[in-house]
């Protein structure tokens, strides 16, 4: 399994969450930047306080779960269903 983020950064062994700052552009989700967190509480606090609702927080119960959730996000982020869901919820 890929141990890098979609933006090419190495995923630290201590990472428990990754926050993608995103923007809907036409019919795709543009990734603007990413932040890795070692503290889930801090990740949730950042996510709750960012001004753009398109952003995505990816977490996992453990390292393998985090990688699984990242892979699922990478696979669906530009699908029509996911984009339509985002458009409906923001």
C-alpha cells in the first residue's frame, strides 16, 4: 500500500489524521494543501474551524485503517457521486 499522501508527502509513522484543504472547482475536488496530525483532538479542532466545507479529514483507528481510508478517499474524490454529495451539502 502507498505510504505517501496524494500530494506526494511521506506519511509519518506518528500520523493519525490528514486534513486536506480543498476547493470544489467545476466537477472535481482541487487539493490545495495538506496537514498531517499526530493528535486526533488537534486534527478535529482544525477541521471544525476551517472556513471551507469542501475540506476533508481522513483518520483511522490504527495505521492500516488510516491507509485504508486514505485509499478510499483517493479513489472516490473525483467521482460524480462524491462531487454531487459535496455540492448538495455545502
